[in-house]
C-alpha cells in the first residue's frame, strides 16, 4: 500500500469520524446516554484507525523518499 493509499483511507475514516460526531450531538441532545456511550466507543475506534493509517502513510512516505 502506498502512502497515498493510506492517506485516502485516513480521509475516509475522517468522514466516518465526522458522521459519528454528528450522531453524538444528536443522541446527546436527545438525552440518550446509552447511545452516546456507543457513539463514543465508535469514535475511539475510528480515532485508533486514523492513527494507524497516518503512521502507515508516514512510514510508506519515508520508504518511498529514502
């Protein structure tokens, strides 16, 4: 996988992150604490995936340049 592929995947994950954030606002406004916890869990998982993709992209970019 190239650094560019990893960055594209990270961008897709950021889109998922934004959708989950919007869902969190919605369930928080509705007072649904169980749903809020589920969304927060999803946000944490997405954040880990973003971090992995960015690390992979950085590593690939270093390999491609050096």
